[in-house]
């Protein structure tokens, strides 16, 4: 009797728990509760709220609720907050980025990969199209991306259409490899259409489609517009092709110089042969011109956009050509003075306008063009062997010219006149800067005395 009682005492508790377990199992059904899909899982995880907002903004919710399977490396809110601090932007600004979809799909692999499926050195192709390298060190799993490395903090969160791994930073894809050369890039950029026209006219297209690499400081259309249609028109004239080439190659530096490579006070030598100076104080400039966009990559170099056309390499003869002193430029050539006035100088040229030459007595210009020595005598009377901007001139000042004669400066209010041996002229446009001096336009031809 005692033995039977003891047996019952041992069996009854086991039977009770067996019945209880069976009852509970029967109540809960044969199948476990269905898993949430990846989006539902993220929506139910407070620490993924920024990721959810980003998925909505990028229009990826439906995609990640599809059949998959997907592996999502999910940045936590802290990871996004760290990115905002690094970029110096708000969450709203981040969500407004054009490449938000690329950033998010860089975190998605189009297959299901639990931590046990990953191996050290494994390469994962993302939906964005770039690769992630798996790095496993003991129990720590990291992902090496194109621009940064992240660590998996919580692995293997199962979903109905894949798996989620939480990570401690946002993966940022690198810039896509460029597919266009510099000319193709410019042709595809509406704001560089005038530059493209100039490159064609200068016959520099094949040069800038060469292997390079080149760094191009590219003036936008507004930069050319600021020169005025007449100046741009002269640059594009067939007879001025060499001058246009000189202008354009002054904007090109051999080698690839990214924004991060620019140094304050740095000088770089252009394809044209002159130098450009970089200034980073208060914003990046090149020869004093603002750089308004940087690091537009091409297959054979990089393009930086600037808001003015660089003309600092033009000498006084070039400046006279660009400014429309065509008669003066012709006369300089006939007189054999071109090489002199393209020299180091410095020179101050008081340049008669075309109208000023037209106003000479009938036959005078023809006679001068037929007598180069006499013409040179007249022209050198317009040149001072020093650089004198209008601010350097004073009333009553006497200037000695290259010809040997003198000119007296007369200043009346804002009007500057020059009193010569035979006549007086007025400066109509002052201070046109040149690489070897300055040009002032005058309204009449100065005539030296006998």
C-alpha cells in the first residue's frame, strides 16, 4: 500500500504537467504566429523610426514588403543621428537628397543571409549595385563599404521575407564611376552650352577627349553672358581661333586636382602655359573667380564650375582684340610692334577706338598703313612703359611715352584727358586689365609733333 501511494505521488504531477502542456499547445494552434515582413518589423521597432521615414520618402516600402528574400543591414536611429552630425544637415535635408534611394538600397542584399551564412572576406552585391565586403573577427561581424565600415550590433532578426541585421552606422556608397569624358559631360550639362560651342570653334574637342587626365575650371553660361555678346562674338570669330584657344586652355590644368587637393596659395600651371592661383580664404577661388561647384568627375579628369571667364592671361594685344580695337590691332601688326607689345612690359596703352581712326582726315590712315615706320612712331606715342591704372594718374602728371614724347594728364572730375603735342584726347573706358599692363580706350588718335 505504501509503495502504491508512493508511485501515484510520483506519476500524478507528471500527468498533470503533461495534460497542461497539451492543453496549452492545443489552444495556441499547430503553427507559430506568422512573421512580420521587413517593413512591418522596422515599423514595430522604435529604434528604426528614421529608417522607416527614409523608406517611405524613397518609395521603397512596397519593394521591401515584396517576396524577396532580402537581407537588410538596418542603421539604427543613433546611426542616422551620427550621420546627420557628420554631414551637418537636418533629418529633413537628408530625406530630401536625390540619392536617398541609392543610400538605402546600398543596405539591401537580394538574398537571405543569416550570420551563419556569412564568411570572412565574402563579397555581397547590394541592390544599389555596389559591393560590401564581410569582415569577421571572432564574434564581431563588420561590413566594409566604399566609403566607411560598419559593425553589426544585433544580427538575425527574422522576417517573413528575409532577415534584418542592425548596424551602428549608415553605409554610404561612393560616387558611381564616371562614364563620360570631359566634352561629353559638358555637352550633357545645359549650363555649359556656351563652353561647348567655344570648344568646337577652337577645335579643342579632340584634345579634351584625350586620355588626360585634365582639371577643367569651366565657366558657366552666365560667365560668358557677363562678358557681353560682342566680346563672346569676337572670341568665336574664325580669325580669332588662336586667341580663343589661348583663353580656353588657360582654364585647363594637366592632371586631376580634386577639391580636397586644393591648397590655399597654391599655383598651378595651365595647358596654355600661364599659372593660376588658388585662394581658399572665405571660399575657394581661382585667380579671384569663385568656384561654384566642384568634383564633377569624368573618365579623363574632373570639372569644377566657375562663375567668370578667366582672361588674366591676355596681353595688351589680346585685350585690344577682345575689346574690338580691330583697326589698332591691324596697325600694330603692320608696324611690327606685336612681339614688343606681347612682351613682359608692363605697358599702359591708350588705345584709339575704331571710330577714332575713322575720324582721322581722309587718307591719313591709308598713308600710315603704307609707311610702317611712320605708323610705329604714331602708335608708340600711345604707349607708356609702365602700368598706370586710372587711380595711378594725377592732374598735371606728365607721362613719357615709348616714342619719346610726353603726354600731360588732365583730370576734371571723373573725366581723364591727355594733352599731346598736337591734340587732346579723352579716356572713354579705363582700366581694362591685361597680363602685361593695362589698356585705356580714347576717343581720338594722338599725333606726335614733328
